[in-house]
C-alpha cells in the first residue's frame, strides 16, 4: 500500500465526483463529493486520495483558521469498494502531516455523526479526542492537539 493525498486537479476532479460511500453510509455521510468540490470554491483544500495510481478516496481540509490555531478537516471518505484495507487511516495520517506542515495549526478539528462508529474509532485511534460530551450541530466534535 502506498497512500498519497494530492490536491484535486483538472485531471482528476471528475473521477473524484464518481467516488461513492455505501448506501447505508449515506445516512451518516450524506453530502456527495460534488458538494465538497463546490464548497471548496470558498473553503479549500479538496484532496484526492490515491493508493499507488488508483483513486480511492477524497478529503477536504480548510486552510482558513477557525479559531486561534484551529483548523477543520470537514470530510474524509474512501470509496466503498476500497474500504476496510487501512487506506482511511493512512490517508488521515498523511492529511495530518500535510496540515501540520502547511498551516500553523495547533489543533485539527474533525466531526462525525454520533452513530458513525467506524469514523469515531478511526479518529480516536489517531489521537482525536472529544472536545465536549454534547453534540455540536448534531455531530461529535473531536480535536487533535499538537505540542503542549
Ligand atoms: C470512515 C472511513 C473513511 C474509514 O475508511 P477505511 O479505509 O474503510 O478505514 P480503515 O480500513 O483505514 O480502518 C480504520 C479503522 O476502522 C476499522 N474499521 C474499518 N471499517 C470498519 C467496519 N465496517 N466496522 C468496524 N470497524 C471498521 C478498522 O478496523 C480500523 O481500525 P484499526 O486501525 O484499529 O484496525 C470509511 O469507512 C468511509 O469512507 N466512510 C464513509 C464516509 C465517512 O463516514 N467519513 C467520516 C465522517 S467525515
């Protein structure tokens, strides 16, 4: 496995719109990639996730500071036919590294629906801790903190 995250380009934006989660996952991850690409006109940066030369997923992080040192990673998906092979975890690691390198971030914030247990376990396994017991806009919000 060689997972890479790369900015979506002229060459792969359409292929990214064809990536799909499973039917059941649409209840916890309802917005399609085309939505995130439209939003990225204003909130950057849409990223394509590759395993070697295969496009396997999509993610988006914001280059806009939300609060002092806080940056959001609003979406991460792996196409249903490539899930469960460790790609989501590797991609999230790569995104964290990229955000640390390119943004002066002290915390990365990430949210998921409370019934999205796979996302919760994945985020927790890389150090994202709940910032409150209450849901925020219907989501569990987690933060990964850097430094002390
Ligand atoms: C969440 C998501 C990105 C995970 O991607 P993935 O490539 O399937 O995940 P990985 O194979 O890297 O597995 C990550 C962890 O979740 C666990 N996991 C993956 N699929 C699972 C499943 N169906 N049931 C239980 N655990 C599962 C893995 O065992 C792994 O844990 P480990 O590291 O302790 O072994 C993917 O399921 C997805 O795209 N879901 C729909 C979109 C979504 O909900 N995104 C998150 C909210 S923004």
